[in-house]
């Protein structure tokens, strides 16, 4: 299905990126994390070319990349991806609930890294968001 979509729509069509995200999610749930990361990275690139690097779709895929890194215990990479997604979410004007969830994700990874002070700052920011 991916090869057909790429052949018909071209490699940089948002529907191709959507299929890549679905395949990456399936790979992630099946614990094929290298494959998931590769597919998410490819989807991020395709969405960036198709709709612009500041688009909400890019933020969502960047967040998924962070989740894979966290699952692989690559905490610095997870924080980096989650922080990039947070910046994109803010610039896209997402609601406070989405921002709170992102602060919590960053805090959780910082906690796992042992950076308790930084984790606490993000957890507090989660609570400060007005719902």
C-alpha cells in the first residue's frame, strides 16, 4: 500500500506520510523500535516538505519520535524531541491541555534521567496550565 501510494501520489505527499506514521505506530507497538524510529523520521521529513516544518503534523510526529526514544531509554534524545515538539505546539497555538501533556512527558523523562529538579519544574508547569 505504501509503495502504491508513493507511485501514484509521489514520495512527498502528506498521505504517504500518514501511512508511514501508521506503519511506525504498528512497529512501535510490536517493539520493533528501530523500524518505528526510521518510519517516524521519514514521515517527519515528508510532512515537513509537504506542509511546512512548523505544521502541527510535524509536531505530532516529532512527539512520536520522542516516545520511541524514551521507550529505548535514550533519554537525551527523548527530551530533545519532546522539547522540539513543545516549541512547535506553542507556535501552532495548540490548547493548554496539549501543552500540559507535553510538559508532563518532558518531566517524566527528566525524572527517569535522575534530573529531579528539572523534572519538578516541568511537573509544576503541567499544574500551572489553565484548563
